[in-house]
C-alpha cells in the first residue's frame, strides 16, 4: 500500500465530508496544523496563540486585530468528536498561575475550535458580520516522518534503519539482541523484547539530539501504546523466512502499522489541514552541536516530504482542491536571544530548510521562516564585560528558580558557518560555544485585554491567518 492508496481512500471519504462541509458553507473553517518534533514548543504556541486571539492587545501585527475588524472571539466545542480536546484552560493556568510552570509534555493529537466574528468584509458593509471558525490541531512532527515508510516494504525499511544506526553506540544492545535470533515460531515475548529494544534505541538517539529514525509512533504512541501494530522492530530477512515465523509476523505487523496507524492519520487529520506551522527548536540543536543540527536538518527535510506535491499534492487533488496553502517555519524560544540576533536565527532556519524547500516546490503554498517566542520569559539587559557591551537576556533559571543573565553566544550572520560543518560531520563548533539554559516562565501581571507576552506571535498569526480574516 502506498501513497496512491491513501489518495484513493481520501476520494472515497469525500462523500462523507460533503455534509460536514455544507454545514460550514456559511461559516468558513480554517484548519491550522501545529507540529514540530518533541519539545519544539507546540503546546505553548497554541496556548499563547489562543490567549492572544481571545485578548488581542498584544497583536498589533495582526492586521484584522489592529484595524478593529475582529468583533468577538470565543471557544467552541470542536467538530471532531473522537479527537481529544486541547486543554487550553489547563495549559494557560500552568503558565499564568502564582508559581508559573511549563505545561506537561503531550503525546497525541488534540484539537480546539475558536470562532471569530468579523466586521463585514464588503466595503459597503452590506453583508453583515461574518463568522470564521479556526480549528487548531496539535500533532507530533514525528508522525509525519512515517509518510516515508508508506512506500517501503518491511525489508526495505529494515535495511534502511539498520544502516542508519550501524555505527552508533546507542544501537549496540539492539544489534546484540539480533544475533542468534531464530526464525522459528512466533513468540510474543521475543517480539515485545525487540520492539522495546528498538524503542530504547530511538529514545537514546533522541536524547543525543537525533530524531530522524522511524517509526515515528514508537516514542509518540498516543493511544496505541502496547498494541500489536506497534509491537514490531527491524529484523534482517533470513534466507527463506518460515511461514508463521518471526520475520513473516514482523512483516505483517509492519504492514498493519502502515494501514491501521499511518494511513488513518494522514486521511483523518493531515489531509484536512490548510495552514501549517512547523516549530523548530533550532537553538537547542545548535547548542547540542553539529551532529544534532545536521540531524535536525534531515528530520525537517523528512517532515517536508509530507508537503510535497507528488505526495501532499496528490492527496490534496483528491480531496477537492484543499491543500496546505501556507506553511510557517518558526524557530522557537527566540526569547533566549537579544533581539539583535533574531534575524540570524531566522536566517539559519531558512537556510536549513532551503534545500528541502527547493526540492519540494510546495505547489503554490506560501512559506516563511521566523524567529518567535510563544511565551516571552526574559527581558533584555546590556552587560559590560572588560569595557565591552554584551547584549544579553535575563530570566529565571528553571533549575534554581533564581534570576540570571544569560548570553547564548553570537550566532553567525552567515548560516553556512554552522550548516557547513554540521553537514561535514564536525565534532564541535569551531567559532565558539552556544549555550542555552532552561528558563522558567516569568510570573505575569496581565492587564485586561492582554494575552500572554510573546515575540512575533502576531506576525506569525498574520502570515497564517491574515488573508482569511
Ligand atoms: N523560553 C521559552 N521557552 C519555551 C517557549 N516555548 C516552549 N518553551 C520551552 O520548551 C518546552 C517545550 O514546550 P512545549 O510547548 O511543551 O513543547 P511540545 O512541542 O508541546 O512538547 P511535547 O508535547 O513534549 O511534544 C517548554 O517546557 C519550555 O521549556 C518560549 O516561547 N520561550
Ligand atoms: Mg505538547
């Protein structure tokens, strides 16, 4: 089963979707997907976006808000009954309480609907107020990496991923477990052990800052944790796989993973998205070193595959012309840098994605790259050191709960100063160190009408939604 079949699936799905569409005929719906690798900042982004759409005093760059065209915004029950609701209230309470803390990590898809009432669009004002629904969908970027799996057989996938971890210590234990494996009758315990072993490999790679290894659901299982479709692992093909043996069953489960897990996600969620934010914690990768930055580049390229016309585009054609129209790549946690460095961070992100973007040609989708902070946790300070002024930031350290000034390092103006050594497999940065520390959210004193403090979230919203408001 490949991408074409997903597309057929979608064609059959059209009928059932027509009724959903006609219900919304008068009220247009914008479906905004928010994704990124684990800890990229999806939950904080959505919480802050919703907060700042509800209370728009900090949204000067969102034109509809600045022009007063947004009359009212409210939360609504979402249209999809089977998708968990994004816990906006809980996440916001975590960030704004007396002891502010970051929201818990999330492991599955969730969704939230906001409705906006807008001033009439026609310049004579004849049309009356309009309503627009904004459905925001939070899903792990790891799941997009699985699209690449759809065109692979179990054997091809196995050969690919094992080659990718061939030289890595993280996989030594798993390689040992593969030795002396017999292709005799199926044993659930053996399968479980191998699946757990492979998950440990992925977790260890992830800890080392690497994420470009599948299956994407192993670390982000959602509600499927422990199910047979997630109990498989790469096992090299024996000469003549036995019927009912280990290898054949692994192959069957791999196919089940594709048809029962990957395919429904693309059909039910991904294919219906028309605006997309991809959040990237580039600062953290730079801090972790060249190997992590190169891996992040590869993972982002993998994620972008999902938006390619030959793939996303084919899907899009069959669901009635709906396709991702705008994609924003946002480098998060820009509040760790003085604003003078923000353009450099955005340039690094843009350069990192350029090759993938050139290759992908998003078939008319507009793309942009920005440096943002969904929740600003710092203030800027100038430090003088040896007669020199250093533009730094100040925030509360997560570890100690105490305020500290920090300077993340001087990002190069030319992104290739980082990207070239990363690609060439350098062990460390030549030009210096890039430090980044975990900051706690700062206690807030919100005035009526104000959403959470941010950096450039209003610009991000303008790019993503502005033309529809
Ligand atoms: N300083 C700062 N830190 C942020 C910001 N956004 C996210 N972070 C940090 O990044 C961490 C992860 O943010 P989340 O929004 O939970 O990320 P996520 O992508 O939802 O993570 P998972 O649900 O685990 O996949 C937070 O706990 C913060 O430490 C921001 O705007 N500023
Ligand atoms: Mg989350």
